[in-house]
């Protein structure tokens, strides 16, 4: 089992949107970075854990938990000329972009960047590195355990 941090802008697709999706499951489409695509295509597997991260918003941070719910497959938005994610170079015979489905697990108290930065054991997380803009990054088992254990429990007590 592997662990991932997946970023989404909450005004485009939030943890609440995932929870409200049929069966709490939705395709993770629109990824147009080759490294993030390669993570989905080559490394993600059903059952992998996901930290659902809200980005480009007043308070960015981890807003919930999800899991990878499907094997990778071609992202249909690349073929749709009406989509903001259309890629005219992609063909059905040679797709360039992939998607996985993600399934809602839980909404959590927001664990913001400041809270993540306070913990030395998380200092090497990709999301905390200067210039890190990937929408999908790996999370180590130790980072996952720290965040889902200690940090989320601390956040619940604060509320």
C-alpha cells in the first residue's frame, strides 16, 4: 500500500463534492503534469491512501481522507474539445493523460500548512518544499501515520 497527497481547488472539486458524489466516488481528471501523471499511471493502485488537500484557497491544507478506487485509465477530458482539459495532441489510440477514481473516506478537521510545518518529521514532505506545485505527490508511511494519527487528533481537540 502506498500513500499520496492529492491537491484540488475546493471551488473546483472539494472533499464535500467527493463525499456527495454517487457512492462517494469520482474520477480524478484534468492532471496535466507529466510527473503527476506518471504517479497515477505507474504507481497508484486501488486501496492506496489519499490525503485530500485543498489548494489555492484562503486556508490551504488537508481537508479529508480518500482512497484510490480504480486502476488508471485514459482521462476522457483530454478528448473533449469542450473541456478545459482538452489536449488536441491526444488520441484514443495514443492517450497522453490518465485518471484514477478516488473514493471518499472521511472529512477531517483542516490540517493547514502551518500545522504541517510545526512537525520536524514532516519537513521533507513535497507539499512543504519551496516551489512544489505538483498536484499529486507521494507520502511516506511515517508521514501518513503522523498526519492521520497525531495531527488529526490534535486538530479534533482544538475544535
